[in-house]
C-alpha cells in the first residue's frame, strides 16, 4: 500500500505478497545494474583508450534507454505514483550530477590524468559512489521516518545551498594537495611520481631488497573523485528525499543517474562551458525542492507538477545559455574581421 502522507509504501506486517514484491524489485534492479556495469567495463571500455565523443554519446543514449525501460517497469509493476517519483528523481539527480562533470575536468587536469585511463578512474569512482550513496540514503530515510522534522532541516539546507550557488562569484576550487584523504593516504603509503599504465598499485624493489607496494597518482585521483562525490551527495540526497522517502525509488533513480555520468563526461567534456547558466538552473531546482519540503505539511505539491517545474527550470537555464552563446558569437565575428583586416 502506498502511504501518500509519508511518500512511501507501507510494509504491513503479515503482508507476504507485498514483501515478496519489494524483494523482487530489488533483485531485478541489482541484476540490471550488474549487467550494465559488466557491459560498461567488459565490453564498452575493455581496454584503456581515449573515449571519442560519438562513442560516448551512443553510450549515454544506451544508459538513458535502459533507465526509461526500467522506469516503465516501475509504472507497470509498482504503480503510476512510484513511476512519476522515479522520473522526477532521475531527471533531477541527472542534472545535479552534471555539476560533477566540471569537477572531474578540474581533478583530471590537476593530476594530469591521461585521457586513455580516465574512464577507468570514473568507473571505479562510480562503484564507490554507489556504496556511499546507499549508506547516505538508508541513513536519511531512517532519520526522516524516525524524526519527520528532519525534512525541515534538509529543506532549509537546500535553500541555503541554492542561494549560495547564485551569490558565490567564484567556483569552488578543487585542491588535491589539501584533500584530507589524499594527505592522510600519502602518510601511510608511498606514491609513484608518474603513471604506471592503468594500474592503481605497483610493486617496486625497496631499500632492504623486498618488494614494496606503491600507489600510483591514478589511485590518488580516485580518492579525490570519491571524496568530491561524497560532497555532492550531501546536496543530492536531501533533494531526492524531498520527492520521496521510498528507499528503492531514491536509490534506483540515483544509481541510473550516475551510471551514465561517466559516458556523459566524455560526450560533453569539450562543450560543458557552453552551459554558462546551468548552475543557476540547478540553484533554482535545489531552492524549489527545499521550499517544497518546508511547506509539505501546509500544501502538498503533486509529483507531476514538481516534475514539470523542474523541467521548466532546466529548460530555461539551457535556453538562456544557448541564447547567450549565440549573441557572443555574433559580437565576436565583427571583431575577428577587424583583426584580420589589420595589416
């Protein structure tokens, strides 16, 4: 049974059929995700190579198609309410995850990561993200179920984050040397100066004639990717909890959003700066969801309406970015022509 007040399904004691259904949906989900990850590493990116934009776009389309089919299964199997919540959560988390792409560019540039091994770093980064996000989601759902007032704190936090994104003039800088995990790791294990192919660890002959395990800069990069994803999860998990507190919907929409993120990085790496107003759209989404969480007891906003508002905000941000780019290009053409005429 679906509990509209709580935004989740009730597991009534003694309802064996419902418990069996819940177990089955988790089983199907993990089977689908396992197959996707095997295809990703074992088929699409079996060898270390530079991922081309065309191939990355095809992979993005593939992951999105699977997410759409899975969403359709939720509509048919669990119900339209759960289906709409997955759709809303997926779209919102996918767009919030795009913010990660800008950080990936900075991290890879800071560590001078070869393009042919970037996909492997992101793959294992995603595996770590799945583990951390599952822990955050279970903890968040448990808190909300035990203390409903926690939603007000989450809502206020999202509003604060959204406003901060607009007010902040400079983007947060990623400084690997100041990362706590990186600094702590270098104290317990030596790190090679250069990359060793696509290896995270290598063995080298030590001072006493014994083989010593060394980490490579590639593994240190992975640590930075993991810690930055944890910081992003602090924003995204409360946001999805503003849509639903059903652990299955929250986790599955999160997972499908970040699974295609790696391919999206290679597809959009060269044009991400074109979406200059995207951060304002993301700020608007976080603020909207925060307000929705705070006023939930006074006014219940339908999930379909929430999805519509989120899509409109994103559409406006993308459209504004494209219009600005077009105007900048028109202004640049006369200046370029003038420079060319100068002898």
